[in-house]
C-alpha cells in the first residue's frame, strides 16, 4: 500500500528527483506539492485527512518550512511530517522537532535514511488495513 505523501519543496529538480526516488524505492504516492509556505498551508488545511506523510524543505520561494511545521501541529497522530533540508544543523534540527517534526534529514547525506524512514512507515500497520 502506497504512503500518501505531500511534498513542500521549491526546487523543481530536487522535487522531481525526490518524488521519483521515493515512489520507486519507498512506495510513496505523491499527492501533490507546493513551492511556498502559503500554498502548502492551504493544501494541508483543505486535505486534512488525505495524507500520511508530508516532507518539508525549510527554505521556500515564499515563507518558510517552519511555518508549514507549525500549521501541521494539530494533525492526526498517525500523520507524519519530516524535514528535508540542506540546513539541518543541530540547532535547526532541535527547532524543527520543537515545532512538531517527526524527523529531520539532511539533503546532502541522509537521503538513504529518509528512504528507510518511508519504508518503515509503509510497513507499519495502518488503521483499517
């Protein structure tokens, strides 16, 4: 069963490669994507129960991934939000976790860990399954 995933990433090349990689290796189904904080917040608010995973970059064309994290604070406990950023410093990881991120991955050297995370979510029992 595919993991219904929403992507918040403003770099088209990175976004397309990420979606292709995760669809192939980790059985995700990309529901859509946003390039700005406002687009992401609007989609997430309008599709509250439709997604299982949201992957968020911190630096966006408008706004910040931190605002997207804040908007996800009231999500269903079964929904996961992870950060994928080139700016995954110790301080930023701590801040993201404080804002409710379930995990933080560095784009430059933790893509394999993100794939493993997604695979583990796919393999976990889900309600109604």
